[in-house]
């Protein structure tokens, strides 16, 4: 984590209203430093900042029909740094979409709804718990 122990989060969604709503909800919690992007390309242009978490929309063609989609963006993020946690976000409540996201190494999949922010907070908590356990396990294994 960076910047006074704040969690750096990139929010990527082509739905401007949903993106702004999510940004406001995150900014109301002091734990987060937020940057928003309307396309995957804009997010990737800043990926060298190594955010702790990226919340990435599955469909990203609402503004620009030629924009890369969420899965393509996810693949490029994981190529750049496989340790960046990416939570996929979509209005599609379909198991095959969720499985596809997980196959591409997403950390979690959240369906857009009125409870999406709570689900995202839970997913972020789980990601950091997992990372902590992984560090502790690696520390232990190195001493054996």
C-alpha cells in the first residue's frame, strides 16, 4: 500500500454515472486513494503506478466501440504485473462470464447492483487477507 497507508484503487468503467457513484462511495472511506478511467487504455497508460487493486468493468465499449474490453485489459495488466489484484465488475449475472474472468486471473467477480460497493469492500478485504496469509506462508517456508 502506498500514500499514508491508503489503498490505491483504479476504477475502470465506461458507465460514467456508475463510475462516479462508485468513486464517491470509495472516497467516503478514508482508506482509499482513487483514480478513475473510462477505458482500459486510459487505465493501462497509468499502470506503472502499480495500484493495489483495480476494479475493472467487463464491457468497456460504451464510449468507444473500438476500445479494448475488460478481459483484454485484464490480460495486459497481468502481463505487466501478475500481483496486481483485479476485481471484475459486470452487469451480467452469468456464471460463464464469471468463470472466464477467473480463468484470466481475476481475483474476484462482482455483479453490478445496489449492493456492489459492499461486495467490493468484502472482496478487497479478502484479497488482503489472502495476501497476508501468502506472505506468512512464504516466510515460514523460507525458514524450513
